[in-house]
C-alpha cells in the first residue's frame, strides 16, 4: 500500500488550534486535518483492549527503561496550527522534547492507529497522508479484523514505504535498541 503525494484536501474555512480547544468534551474524538474538523465516536472495548496491550508492552521496554514516553489516547498531537489529531498511541523518545503541559507539539517518533468501523477510511487515507506529509518516521496501522499490523517507514525521499504486514510480532528500532510487541498477547 502506498500513499499518493497529494496533500489533505483544502477546506474553505481553516480551523486552528485556537478553535480546536473550544470543541466540547462530549466523548467523541475531535480532530482537525488541514483546518477541517472531523469527529469519530469513542473507541469500543475491543479497540481499547488492543491499545492497552500494545501500550503495556511498549511501556515496559521504552518508558520503564527511561528511553521515552508511550502515551495513549486521548492526547492532542499538534503537527501544525491547523493539524491536530488524536492518535491511539504515540511514542516520544526522551531526546525529542515535544511534550508540553497540554499536548504533544511536533513530530513524534512512532504513531500507532487502531482501526475501528467508524474510523477505518479516515485512518487509512486522511491520517496516513497527514503523517506522511509531516514526515512521521514510523507509522503502524493495527487492524483488529485481520489481526495484523501494517508498518510504514518514512523513506529518504519523504514518502512512506509500502506496507510491511506483521501477524506474530513487530519490532520498533530506535537509538536505544529494539522494542518488540508480541501480537499473540494483543488479540
């Protein structure tokens, strides 16, 4: 799977972070992509279980070892003034000083999205293009239906590589070494 080079479609009225913080705390996940508001329902229990199992494994190997932080949703990831998303999981290494008191502002080291019936197309298309546009170094899409993880690596030309599909384990390479997620402990 590859991503087209086009940017997120333009919106006639471009929202910014200042408007974003005014969205209601209504249990939905609000985001703005290139200034356009989108909203998804809160994740279902299976989605949250999968997120927790991935987070726990990464937490043990990254955060408990002092290499960085593993943050779960809801968390605001502000990539620009008009691009604010809420990934399911975000990994920020300690050298990457982008965590503020209220949000993550900048490019994290790893972003993980877990597909749900309500967000499948949104994550596979719009958010994937956004993450490529902002040069997120590594992006995982977790598919609960297929019980696999699609891994995309940013290439030197600023494009995501074709998807690598993982069904048993997936590893994340960082300066400190490798973090391994045993997918048999996720499903």
